[in-house]
């Protein structure tokens, strides 16, 4: 078996905001063959590819059969091949980090606490502080959704940008990747990993469901701004619509404090954008992908 199909499938466990939403058509490929099968079966539908759903906003409570969700989390093979880690799109960054440490491979400590998959990380060029996944990529295999051909991409130096990549201009789904495997010291890696985790838990609101930073850091002229500082100046810290709230602990996050709906989140985001635009003349851009 290469592919599992569900009908009327609850997406609550497949978006980290834990918004209630149902997909009439949903596929879980188990491997590359399954992914190709899913792509072929859904040619007449709007395909939504998901990893762990940790960077998305579902805007509908029901996605009818004109959509097809293809969730990669069951494509999760990871192995070492000499100087490379080869991993499927659905491998979580958490598992990547622990695989690396077990194999005394350094560099992936920043991944351990980012709750996405390799596919989602490559699309977004996920990262933390000075590290991004792009620094470790050697090649990426994608399925071209027009030709249904598997193509190997070796990214050049401007392929990845801040929380963005050229994958977003291509009609592809990421299937697997080859990453660098440079030697590291087990104890040093472990210490760094735990230190990062501690710092993140200290700063981020982990007591409520969320989907990480909501907006990209905006720029105006030569200046880059922290979203949370802008929000504090326009009294958005703690501001709530329905069950969705701008986090009191870290206003760069929106948290689901009480059965928030898709519509609560959409309305709260709009209010944040309006206040920042009216007060600072800055257009906020979402880091989240909106599933419309
Ligand atoms: C508590 C918390 C902390 C976070 N911290 C960070 C952080 O420090 N740094 C950071 O960068 N991000 C962070 N994030 C955001 C998020 O975890 C990352 O962006 C992650 O890489 C998203 O991966 P995902 O598998 O969840 O993607 P999803 O949310 O499932 O999808 C995101 C986008 O990628 C697309 N996509 C997913 N898989 C594929 C694929 N195989 N092929 C093609 N398209 C695909 C989806 O269609 C969607 O457009 C955080 C989120 C949370 C909840």
C-alpha cells in the first residue's frame, strides 16, 4: 500500500492552532509512489499540501470536494548516506535533529523545537536566529505538478531568502531532500539543543495552541521592526476576538485560548493589520500560509 485515503477527515490534529475544520477529501501518501498516486488522483481538484500544519491558517470549517488535502507526515523515512542525510518531506524537524545527534552530525540543533516537517521547512526556509534550513541543503527532489515528473533541484545561492524560497514560484510538491552531514560532537550538540529549547520555551507561549510567528518582520526604508514592539504601541498585546488572542507573553504569536474558530483568527489578523497600518503606515505581511 502506498496511499491512504480519508473522506470527511477532521483537520484539527493537522493544524497546530487546533482550529476545527473538515476536509471532504484527504490523502496520506506513505512514500514517493503514494505521493505520485495522490497527485494523479487529484488532478481536477485544488490540492493543498500539508506537513505538520504548523505554519498555516485554515479559513474554512469545511473544505468540500473541490479541494484535496495531501498530508505528508506518513512519508517519514530518514537515513544517512555517507556525507548526506536523505529524508522524506514528512520527516519532522524534531526527528531530523535527533537523527543528527544520534549520528554525531552537527548543525541541526536549531531544528529540534520547530514543530514542522522538512517539506514545510524547505518551502518557508524555516530557521532560528542565524540558522536556516537552506544552509544545509544539497538537493531537493520535487514532483512537478504539471508534468508529473520527479526533478532534482540543486539550489543556487539566491534560491532561498528570509522565510521564502523559489519553490513558491514553482508548481511542485517537495518529496525528499539531501542535506549535509558534517561531523559534530555529541555532548556539544546536546547542550546547544537543550539551551535553544529552554530559551524558546521561556519566550514563547507554549501553553496554548498556536502556529508560530504570525507576521514577517516588516521593514520601512532601511529599518526593520519587531512585530511585538509595534503591537505593544497600538495596544494589541492580549487583544482577543472570540477564542483567538494576541499572546500576552509574546505578541508576535496568536494563540487559541478558547475554541477559536477560523473566523476569529481571520478577524483578529485583520484588526492587527489595520492598527499597524493606521498608526505606523506599515503593511504587515503574514508568515502563515492562508488556506483559502
Ligand atoms: C510553537 C511554534 C514555533 C515555531 N518556531 C519557528 C521557528 O523558530 N522558525 C521558523 O522558521 N518557523 C517556526 N514555526 C513555524 C513552522 O513550524 C515552520 O515554518 C515549519 O517549517 C512549517 O512546516 P510544516 O510542515 O508545519 O508546514 P505546514 O504548516 O504544513 O505548511 C506550510 C506551507 O508549506 C507547504 N508545504 C508543506 N509541505 C510541503 C511539501 N512537501 N511540498 C510543498 N509544499 C509543502 C504548505 O502547502 C504550506 O503552504 C513555529 C511554529 C510553531 C507552532
